C-alpha cells in the first residue's frame, strides 16, 4: 500500500528495531523496516519524509560491519541515527568511533548542552538507557554536540550542514522516559510530518484495496476466534460483505464456550456467512495415546488442513451448483512481525510468509491467492482496528491462544476427561482475573494440567488427584516475558475455587519462570 508519509528504518540487527517502528507509528507516521544495504534508488521509491538508522551489535570499524549507502546522507532527507546508527553516520561524515573505556549498559544521566529543535522539550537533566561498547570519540568541525553523559562525552549530535542527527542512547525503550519527545521532534519539527497514519485512514484504504484485489470473486477465511483472524474477517466483510465465507474448525481443543462466542459474534452480530466444521472426534481420535508435544502439533496441523480442505471443497462445489462466483482467495491474519520474522519483510513481497498455524500450507494445496489485510500492522494496531470495526472487547483484547489449543496445555496424553478438567480450571482462572480487573493488565494468563497426581485430603478422606499450574506473564512483544506478580488474594481465590469446584484437582501451583529461559507455553 502506498503511504503519503513514510519513515524507512534501516535495520542493522538491533533487538529494538521493531520497537523503533512502533514508536514512530504511535506518533502517527507510517514506518517500515528495510535492509541496511538498501540502495538509494529503492529508498527514493518510498518517497521518505525521513530515515532512521537503527542500533546493532557490530562495531562500525570492523571490516565486515553492516553499512548503508553513504549517498543517503546527500539526499537532503533528515536522517536520525540511534546507537550504531549514530556511530555509522558520524564515521561516514568525518568523525571517529572507537571502543569505549568501559561498556555502558543500563540507565545513565543525560545532560543537554544546547537548545536545538532535535532536543526541544527535553529537560536539561534526564535519564536515558545506554547499551553500547563503542562510542564516537572525535567529531569534525561540521558537528554540534547536543548532549553528554558522565561516561559518554558525545551522547547526541547534529551535523551543521546536512540533516543528520544522532543519539548514542536508545529513545525507543521505556527505560528512556522522555524518548517519545525525541521521536516527536524528529518527525514533526525536522521531517515536517503531518501525522496521517491513523487506523481510520488504514481501514478506509484497506477496504478499497481489498475490493480492487478481489473484484467479484469470493474469499474464504480460516477463523480461529483469535484477535488476528477475527479482525481480518471483520475488515474483509466490511469491504465485500456476502462474498466472504468464514470457516471455523472445532478441533475439540477449544476453551469453554469458545465455539459459542465465535458463532454469536460473527454469525449473529456481524451476519457473516460462517461454516462450522465439527471435527473434534477426529482430532481426539488421532491424539489418543500421544504424549510428545511436537507430535501433537504435527497431528493437529495435519488434521486442521484436512478439515479445512473438506469444507473448502464443499463450498466450491456449492458455488458451481448454484452458479455463484468462484472462490479464488484465502484470507490470512498475517501481521507485520510475521512478515519480518519470515525473513521476507524487507523484500516487500507476499511470498514465503511464515506459516500461520491455522492455514499453513493451504494456499499451495488449494490454489488460492492470498488476501492479507493486516500484514502492515503490529498487534496493538490490529486491536485498534478491531475496536474501530465494532468487534466486542472480549475478542479484541483477548489473550493469545496457541494454535494447537488446549492440547499443549494438557501435558501428556489428551483425553476428553483431562480436557474437561483443564477447561473448568481455566474458566475459573479467567473469571477471577476479569473480576479483579487484571485481564487488560496482563499479557497472557492460563491454566495448565500437569501429568502427575499428588496426595491430598478432601472431605476427611485421602485423595490422589491432578495438579493445575497457573501461568501469568507480562510482555511487550512475547519474544521475552516476565511472570506476573498477581496479588496473593486473587491467586488464593483462584486456587480455592479450582480445588473446590473442579472434580479431580487437589493442588494448584503458580509458575514464576521468565522467558527466557522458560517459554510462555509449557509445551
């Protein structure tokens, strides 16, 4: 999609690259990550309002360090370098970069030296987050130092004649509390952006794009009930109405009342043509006796594709019989991080997208073209689109749910009875989380059924029953996560209710592991 205002971010391998893109978008300007060696010609095709050079793990003076085309600094377009990006820009424009006497990692005290549009609005003394082993050692006469820290004499700079600005610290992380001021200054004071990236504008442009792509053909969408597929379905339906048919495969591994929520929302509220394929018996039959997590995932993925294909073939046959438009397109809820992580985000192509757990392999097997209305968005932007489209809060703000469903939260063999125990326990955990007004303040919370029994005393009798683990995490990007410090009284209510109300459980434990080294899911 063409955007009126674009800020390309040259990614030199920073762990914060996606965060930089999100910070720019939060300010109302579209940004996208591009290869660090992108040519000036390719950059000019994007018609950038400004360019950002990200941080990275390399040293600019190493022979094989990633570099950008030096002509970027002659385009007349403002360039902002962050950490490695500042060092690279300073080196290209005549400065020297050397290893610092001591690696600086963590919070540091920034002192602003001069009044300049780039640092406008920053207090003279503020806190910033540093993460570097090199720093700019000397600057030519063409540079103006803007700020300093006790261990980094040149912490922010501006070039006198070229529109290059640099910071040694990381304004994109929350540990730099006034970092948003720098992004605002760069985007609006220096690049003269007007803030045209809004979810309202995105929805309008995407609806037009979907209509042009699809024409009068029909689209099928694999609906899981999760945020991404739900928002994609609602957006496509707004664009083409009855040309969309959603397929919901009930694999028997859903949370309690999940199928009812999906049917009520999409069939009754949005009046979307929804086909439900109840394949639960087939899934559970294939999973009988299987305990290996990877084997579970493979079985579930294979059975999903088969179930989806059966329903898709039935729809195709009905379309032929009824002389309706053919089904040519498959909709996916692919997001921008999926595109980046697949290794193809920088190429700007739709090929080889990371396989989504619900539709992996289907485009090739069924011969459909892809419709991916959310492929430019981050998760928080998808939620805003969902709100704009009128999706209910319990879908827009729901926590992530794994593709294999409860199969990877029932540790060991998956049976109807063990699923019953986990569903009942999980429902209590989520009910109490919502009652305590903590659902929106946590990233992912769920119950896990362990493959062990423990001794207990229930009703003056000895019991030997199952153990439920409660997992609660907080995360910005789900690549890392910390365990949530849920209040003891909330955990106590969850535990008491599970033990008293869920037949077959006599013990509840709380998972206090962070990611890494642990993962969020147990399998």
